[in-house]
């Protein structure tokens, strides 16, 4: 009995030291930086409105980043995620205007999951590199949004303009309720289900996974549904927050992928101490807080802010792959 109590005590200590303590330290660093910056710039950063705006953008990026976590676990990269999110947002707006808030969520989720299942079918059966297939799908999806925007403009209206009364998922408390649900589901599926285990098995050694009885095509479709759920959530939250989105053509939707991609790179760096799924929202908040700080100090949006994001991608990407000896796909 004494030995059992000692083991339980050691396990609790290890859990605190390896999981809780790193999270507390990371949150503490964010708080210290925020307080110092806020003091320097006369309280502009830590205003309720500003923190809420940063948090909502971070939540949208977190949902996309969780989808990317599953892709990375498979050694896949899908460059069509921004275009999928755009179509999901358009559908969320149209269905939301028709039947209300339920239509916003249903439209985003249905399109997100349907398009990601299509993508994963392409990955599974064509055998071409996922980033190449994703780039092709990105062009197709952008063409669809382009035709739709042109059609709507011919009718003299915006592509999608969600009525503000139905945009409950883009403001407090709706957006935070969806976030908590998403965090719980992402944590459970990625870390505590056979699907999450099979995902990492396929990404690590697909031939061995096949020998062990993993049905790879079936698993890929299941992962596509999961990724589509998170991308769909990002789509309907973005539509609810922005109320309308502009047209995305000529690969401009790729710009929607880079902040979540940077988030995942940073989360992978922290995954030595914090579970990657849990690290994602903290990293997303940090990245969008940096964007916001740049805006506050007068750095113009566009070229200079994108330069900073590009540096983030490179630096965090290099750190996250440190120690990897094989060729990175």
C-alpha cells in the first residue's frame, strides 16, 4: 500500500512537472510581455475590445491548426485549407441567412467535412504528393468561389453577407463555447482514440501500419472527416466574425494557411513540454498578439507584417525540425 501511494505521488509530481508547470510558465511569459507592452503603449493592448479581437482571430487559427496537426501526423500537407475554409464560410453565411444560427454551423461543418473527404480521397487514390494534390484542389476551390462571387455580383449583391443577428459564433460567448468544445474534441481524438493512434502510425511507418492491419484508405477518409470538422468550424466562426468574406483567387487563399501553419510549428517546438493540441491555442494567441502589437506601434499591414510572419514560419520551422535526420517531405 505504501509503495502504491509513493508511485501515485510520483506520477502526480511528474504530471505537474512535465505538463502543468510548462503551461503555467508559458502563460506567465505571455502575461509578462503583454503587461510590459501595455504599459509602454498607454493601455492600448490589454483593453477588453482588443484582447477579444486577438482571441477570436487566435481561435479561428487554432481550429485550422488542429486540422494541420492531423495532417502533419500523417506527413501530409494540404495547401487548399484556406480555400476550403472560404467555401465553408460562404455556405455558412447563405444557410445561416436562410435558417438562422443552426444553419451557420451546419453549413460550415457540412462543406468543411465534404471537401476534406474529397481531398483525402484524392490523396489516398492518386498516390501523388499531398502538397501537389492540395495545390490543385486549391485552384479548383478558388475557381468555384470566383464563379460564385461573379454570379452574385451580377445580381447586384455581395457573395455572402451574414445577417448580424445570426452571427452568434463570432462574438462572446458563442465563439468561446465553440472553442472549448473544439479543444476537448481535438485533445480526445488526437491523444486518446484509436484513430489518433492509427494516424501517427501511418505517418511514422505506413508499411508497418498496413502489416499490423490498419486499413489506410479507410483511416484517411476518417481523418478527412475530422480535419473537415475543424476547418468547417474555422469557416463558420470566420464568417460570423467578419460577416462577409472577399473573393479568393490566384492562390490568395494560401495567406489564410500561413498563420495556422506558423502556430503548428511553434506548438511543435513546445510539444516537448506541452501536448501539441493544448499548445496550439496559446501559440495562436501569441502570434496574433504579435500582429496586434506591430499594428499598435505603427507597422503597416501587408508587406512588413507578412515579412514578420514569414520569419516566424522559417524560425519555428527550423526549430521544430531540429534533430530530424531524414528528408523532410
